[in-house]
C-alpha cells in the first residue's frame, strides 16, 4: 500500500475520532428533561414524509383532531407542518436535513414524522445520509422505544434501541480505501451505552417487569459490543431488584420466534443495528411493521414515527390509498402518552387493538383485496367514539 493511501485513511480515521471525542464531552454535560406540563402551547411539528407518508399522515391527523382537538382550541397544543423534509428538497440541498428545516424542527418540542425515503447507492437520488439518522443525531434522540404486545400469545415486549451510536452514526462516513477495500466504522461510548441501558432498567423497575435482556455480539465484536455489555453489568449493580442477562443477537433472533421461550422476554436493550433488525422481526407478531409505532426520546426533544419505509412502489403501482396508517397512528398514541395525555393515548391504543388485532372488520392488505386506509380510519374513529370501548376491548382481548 502506498504511503499516500495510508495517510489518507489515517487522516480520515483521526477526524472521526476527534468528532466522537467531542460528542463524548457534550454527553458529559448534564441536561434536564423537558417538563411538558410547563409548556403552553406544546408545539408538535408534523413531517408528512415521502411516498405513502402524506396519505397515512392525513389519516393520523384525523385521529388526533378527534382525540386532542379540544387541547388545540384551548391553546395547549399547536401543530406545525414542516414541509421541507421531502426527498426532493433534501436531494436539492444535498443534505439529510437542510439547515432551514433543521431550524424548524428545533423550534418544536416534539416531532410526528411519516416515513422518509433513504437514498441508496445507484438509486435515482444522491446517496445522502438517512434523514432519520441525522435527526436522531442532531436532536440527540438517543432512545428508540418500541413496544410490541400480543396478549393472545403472551407477548409483551418493550425494546430500548440505542439510537445515536453503533453502526449507523458513521454509516455515511466509511472510507473506500482502494477499489478492493471499503471500511465502515462502529462507535460505542460509555456515556451513550449507560443512558440507554439505565432507561431500560428504570422502565423495568417502574413497570414491575423487573427483567432486562441485553443483546450484543460481544463474543465476536469484542471492543464496542464488549463495552456495551460491560456498562450493562455496571448499571445492573444499581438495580439489584431487576434480573438481567446477556444474549447474543443471532440466537436472540431465533428465540424470539420460539413459542416456548419468547414469552419470557420482557424488556430488551440493544445497540443500534441489532435493535433495528430485532424490532422489525418483533413487529411481525403484531401484524407487521405497518402496525407498530416508534418513539425516539431525548432529554430535550422527542420524535415519533412509523417504523416502516415510504413504500414508493405502492405509489408507482397506484396502490397508495391501501397503505396501512396503523404504525403512524400508534406512534401518535405514544406521543400523546409522552406529552402527558394518558387517557387519550389509552383510548387510542385500545381502539387500535380492537380494529387491528381482534375484531378485524376491515382488513388492510396493501391492495384492493382489502380496505383502504380511509375505510380503516373511519372504523377506528367509530371505535374510539364507542362509550363501551374499554368493555369491548377487554372482551376482545379475552
């Protein structure tokens, strides 16, 4: 290898290390959690996204108008539409999040985001970074929280996926050393691991589940995953009432589909890439990625989103009206709970369970073999408005 290539690779790595050390110092500076009860109004930024995003966003907006329309009228909630997070605008500016759009996001307290298109090499758009990854980093949304619950199968999982580190934080900053050699980087910090693991243990204790599964591949990826597991052991010592164990990601994916074993898992905490994979697998038990919502939590900001993609093929094939809005609607319910509107969130969760998991009077297939998203949302709104909603939910769950 020529000295020029070595110097270029070394300089690139040195710059990355310097960036990450800066981030570590920033994390060491304590920041208080946002108290939403002190805000008037709470500003919710709504990003309609790409592909099927605007279609499912319209249905989600209908649901929110029913649930918290009175809060908007009272000046307690304000919705702001943020239009610049489209793939066309991002590609034009050659940025995952253009500067003016980032300023709009930071002027809000929480974000409700429909799926955005992430370009890939060789695709029709410039291969810019994922807007999701960039937003999580820029707003320091370190905790990706995804619940999956199927009462009939004894499944009640809560996933805590680290959001700002792992294989994704430098996913667009790898180096093509030569035509024959490409290298990407994975980052784990003690501070980043500690805050997500503590969040999982706090939830396990407060929810009464008292059991945490820490998922890594520390037997092979010894340095970064090894640090994550080391921090887990240290954090666990502060929670003696919470049982914990470490699992490797490969066997974890297998045991999640094992009927005898899967019901024993309660709270799971994982680095970024493993969390992305495992939560998509888990969502299949609940009806697929179209049915699961996701919360991205930081101390100052929070972002709630559907966990599926923008599905451009559905639009290209003229099937956009059959897109399932359930994932984004569930994310909206998680957002309401996070903001302190627990009663409205619970009503929505029960109604979604009834419509998506139990009664299933309107089935979404993504094609004309099923109902449209609008028909499903009409069914959902009728269910939310049912005075006997809770009794209906309990009966269906049994």
